[in-house]
C-alpha cells in the first residue's frame, strides 16, 4: 500500500493578511519631478527676476493684512484694495474696526463678493483679537486659524508677510503650477504645501509663495501658459509647454521683457 502523499504546507501569508483577503493597493507617494539642483535653479531664477516680490493686497500692518486676506476669498486683490483703502484709513486696529460696527464695515466692502458674511467675520475676528490676544495678531498658526474667517491659507499668508515665517500659502495658482509642471503634485493644497516646504531651499522660502503666485498669475496661466515668457522653460517638465527656450533672465523692475515683447508684436 502506497503511503499517502503529505499535504502541501500552507503558504505563509504576509503579516496582517488572511486567506482570501484581497491585497490593498499601495498609496502612491507624491513627490516632485525635479532634482534638488533643479529646484534650487528654479527659485534662483525667480529671485533674479523679482528680487523683492510684494503681495498685491494693500495693508498698513498685520491686522489690516489679516483683514485684507480674509476679504480676498472669492474676490480679486484689486477689488479688495479698492474697497479697503477708505476702510483702513479709519480702522487700522481691531479696536477701531469694532467701534465702526458691522453695518458700517459692510458699507465699505459691499462691492466685494459675500460682503455681508465677511463683514460679520471682520467684526468677530476683531472681537476675538481684543478678547484673546490683547488686540495683537498672533504669530502662531494654530491661534490664527481659530479666528473667525481664517483658514490655513490665510494664516500662512499672514505668518509669511507680517512675521517673516517660512510658510507656503497654496492658492489656486500654486496648486495649478504644482501639478501642471510636476513641481509639487497633489490633490489638495495641503499635499502641495507639504512637498513645497520640503523641497524649496531655506534661503528662498521667504518669498517662494509670492514668486509662485506671480508666475501663475502672469505666465503659467490657467487657460494657456505663456511659455515664451517663462524663465524656467528649459527646466520645466510640463507636457503642456510649447518651448524649451527660457525667457531673458532680467529683473522685471528694471527691464520688463514681457512689455518689450508685447511692444514688438504691436509694432509689427
């Protein structure tokens, strides 16, 4: 009589797996398409092009900056500036803003979208600053995002512009650029922010978010990028780019190559 065949030994399953369980796909790790040297060169060129970039929201101190950024949600910087010039002339502190009251603040900003809700937020955040922070704007993100109408992006803008902190405020322009050129791929502003703060050299972080915003607003535009205006066209890895020839690398404050090129086209 033949000896029965030994049963096959059960194959060892990976830790945490049970027989018949489907393997879970690994989450794709998002990372920049650029080497450290390429990232450094990108921001070096931006620093040459705009040595001292300025935010386009007008303000006189940390409080008015905070208010302006809160008001800029779903509104243009130009529209906010037009509405706040007269407002900030008479209310540049939380105490003065609170004294004006919600109705008067609303009358000043009624040309801005969602102005009624924003007027409530401005008064509420003024009250919170007086009550919880002695009338001063805190230089801490966790404290800022607790204020009415203040989210992470607003907090990052204030921390960067008012307090010089190396934060990255990801708006629609930066979110678009991060994904379009592969500099910081991410589905959410937080994912893009996380990559950018890791890859941008510390020496460039002070102005990095302004450079990216201005690049997205005037060059790497939403509908169609003006690649011929781009100073990083040779480094850019976007499949959408139409040229690999970079624009002249000159300070825009001295000689604006965009204006020169447009004048040449108009003269033809």
